[in-house]
C-alpha cells in the first residue's frame, strides 16, 4: 500500500523517490504538492507526467470533444513513457505519485 504523507518535507518525499515507492501527499494546496514532487523528481533525473484523474469523462461533452482529444493526445506524446506519474484529483489537495520506470 502506498505511503501517505501529510505536508511533507523534501527529505520525506526523497525517501520514497529513492526507493521507487508509490506514495500519496495531502495537506498543502494541490498545486504546491505537484510542484514540490515534480521538482524533486526532475532533480533526480526522472521524467514526469502530471495527469488529472477522471479527465477522460470530459470526452462525453460533444462541444469540447475534439479540442480535448487533441490536448490529451499532445500531452501523452510530450510525456511519452515517463518514469513517474503524478495524479491530481479534480477537487481537494491530495495527489498520487506512482513509479513506472525500470529499476536499475
């Protein structure tokens, strides 16, 4: 089960990153949580993709469907095969961070 960190310090997040373990963060503003984790991952040389959970549901709205598909496809191509994925929720501050890279 992934670890749950509440308003973590960088050192706490780095422990999970170095062990390639999935984790969740809550407590601060979601934007701050994402920024903290993204910067720490990139400083360690990892590639990162940030996704919003449930964004595929917007494909049900016909007026914005084509635009949404275009943006999702472009995002997937620019962040192809990331080592880590940060999942944001539509509401709240919680983020999920999952490791998808290959261990050395």
